């Protein structure tokens, strides 16, 4: 390969790229999110400067099913999102993510800085009535969320605004000597959003301490609400919000 051919590559390995070229279109992406009150000191420790927690002392726990993702495949995901502020603008910081798909882990980390690790999440309806999200790590159940299935219809325009909210990741990639080569806050906004259904209801969340999947480091004080929605959307390229090396 000559230099021009090398620079035309968008990811490794050169012989067979690990994931498709963005933007990525998601069809029938299904979300189950639980908003809960947590410890403000724990939230503060999890949020990188210059982001600031939004003061609500809330955390969003997510279970997501992605049956049709262009360039990434079919997979499920679970993780923690913290409502924050950046220079007066509301945003969501993605603190932890666990999923069962190699292309999505590699592409998510390399391009957008998603904090992705391998885990075994699941989102399904149990015994026809309970929407149930679980996350297993090392064969240990580290999170379980439940909500009545399609309990109350919820405003789809409100859900679309929630999906479109600015999302922020901490992207860290080391150089060959182990020093940081990239250390950035990366922001993106999902696009071409079509909400196909949305519901709300009471929810419960259980988190189990685990050293390699520390979701319980943001402990549950009170479960406030659950939301369940299905949407088509597009994940575009991102932008640098803050560069720690400059």
C-alpha cells in the first residue's frame, strides 16, 4: 500500500475494516431509561471538568436494543448517562456503556469516544407484562430495571427533543509511548429522528457492586420514572467540545 491508499483507510485492520463508515442509521432502536436520584458527591466524581452536573442529582440508567444498525450490526447495550451543563448548555455525559457487539465497541470508542466495554445486556418483556432490562458482567447480574409494559402513552415530541439533546463523551486514546495522544470531550447530536412510540410509568432499578462494571458507584436513592420508546435515528460524526492537550 502506498501513502495515498493508507490515508484513504478509515479504520483498522486495513485488510477488513472493523466497522462501516459513518453516519450510522438505526432502525427501530428501542430504549428503556430509568431516571433516579443518586449521591451528588458520586455524580461529581464521575463528571469530567469542564462539564458540571446540572444540579438535579439525577442519573439516567439505560437499556437499549438495536436490531438494525448500519455499519455496526445487531446488538444490545446498557449504561449510565449523567445530565450536565457545558458553558450554560444542557447536555448528557455518557459515563459507562456495556454491549455485546465488537464493531460497535471498536467504532464507538475510536470515533466518538464512547466508554464501551463488553457485557451481556438484555431488554425484553417478561411474562407479557413487565419490560425488563438486565446487564450481566462476568456472568454476574450487575443491573436490573423493570417497568410495566406500555403503561402510559407519552408525548412523542418530548421524546424527540430528549433524543436530540447534545451528548458528550470523554475520549482518551494513548500514543505508542503510553502518553495521551487524544484527550477530548467529544459532542454529537443524533439526527433524522422519527419516534414510533413512547410510554412512561413507574420503574425500579437494582445495581450490584462490581469492580469491572461499577454501575453501583452511582447508587440508587429513589427511582423517579421510567420511559420506554422506539425510534429511527442517525448517528453522525462528532465534534471536539474541549481538548485537554491544548
